[in-house]
């Protein structure tokens, strides 16, 4: 049984220049002790999806569909109900720890504020114990509870953010680009911390990233997003070994490999479409090397292929067999 299930989620941002279709009819689920990777280029709707799970979208966002957690639809809850869930049942590591931590407040007080929000009658000794254990679990000496955020390096601040997010032992941890702006050595350390937490805390995790290179050893399933659409969804190893969607294939080919010195660095030509006015048909068709006329005219549905989902006309069964014929008619 799924711990959290996203069903036909759609999120639009209302702006003066029109409606931005940030997330468009995506569905996936997270099982108990399971880790899901949300991957894709910046602007694909990954962070918006994560923020929607906690009801943290800006006021100009309009949401439809369902986000069901323990039988309750989070998207229909009032803010007061969501506050009881945030931090204790579902927690989030935000992208920039320096702006997420209060720069003029000691780390101890930031832990205590979090704990008191959910357990107002807890005494100081108990809060100290919870805070110390959380810091220890990410490799920081509890004596540093007296420090301010500016006294930590970037990597250490990120560890503090992780400790804050797991202090109350949530069922689900959402990690939004947890290695952004960190050097490669610190990135590896942070990913090791997340892997260890996954093993020791028995919690589910949503890892949001644009870098497929960092998720292979951490996640169980992968959700590939492009321009607000879910384009491929399945178990991580089959997706890595045999990616089905052209976008997934190109993303994997774009990962630099320092062991192959003579390999030419690959990239995906073009850029994301304007989500106020996305292209007709498949949103990836302007950049896709396999694009046919039908791709430019009609949006593909989700097809079930080899135990996973893929949104591409290449896997359209009978439609696929007639692509050339259809393309001629369209043209």
C-alpha cells in the first residue's frame, strides 16, 4: 500500500502575462521505506511538486488532483491541519541552507522552535536530547548547538538542515536539490548522509534533482519530468540500463564521464518551452531527435511498457505501427 499517492496533479501559476502550466496531470506513489527520485532540467516542475506535498505553494498557485497521505488529501487541507503534518510526518530539506536557517538565531533555538511547534509541553532536557541526537546522526558534534549558521561551512549548514528535517522522525523526507552549490566532495558526503539515514531511520524519501548521476545509488524508483509532464516512471535500474523516453536517454548521455577522456561531451540542444504557451502535441518534440508529425500535433498518452510508464508515441502500440501513415496524413 502506498504511503503517499499523487493522482493527476496539476498546478498552474496565475501571472499577469497568463497562466503558467507548471505541473500537468502527473501521477506516482511512494511506498513505505521507499525512495523516489524526481529528475529533470530546472523548470520542469520538480520543486513545485515537492512544495505542493506540504502545501507551501505561493498564493497565485492553483492546484487540482489529489495528494493522498495516510488516506487524507493534503491538497484539500487547511493550513492549520498542514502545520501539524509539516516537520513531524512529512519534512523538507530546502535548496539553500543559508536562507533557510535564521542567521541571527543559534542552532539550538531553531531546533527548539521546531520541536515546540509540535510538542509545546516538552521540557528543555528532552528537546536538548532530540536536537543532539539529530546532529549526531549527520556527523556534527552536539556542542555546536550553540553556534550560529554563519559559523558553519556550506556543507555543514546543509547537514544542519538535514538534522532539523529528521529531528521529529518524519515518515517522508523531501530533499529538494540537497547538493546544490556544494563542491563535488561535499556533494558526495551529503549523499552518503542521506543514504545512511535511509538505512537507519526507515523513512521514505523524495529526492529532487536535475542530476541523474547522484540518484542511482539512493533511489528505488525514478520519475523523469519534462516541462511539467511525467515522461518516464519506473524502477531505477531498468530506467538507467534501458531508458525508454528520448528525453531520459539524452539526460543520461549528458552525464560527464571523466574515465572516458576521448568521449565528446553531449548535451540536449534547445531549451525548455514557454509553459505559458507550451507547444502543441508532445512538449519535448521540438528537441527530440525521433520527432514525427504526430508528435507535433497530438499529445501522447501514458503507455505501460516493460513494467514502467512512458509518455511517448514511440511506444504507442497500434498507433506506433501507423506513425508513418498518420504522419503523411497530418503533413
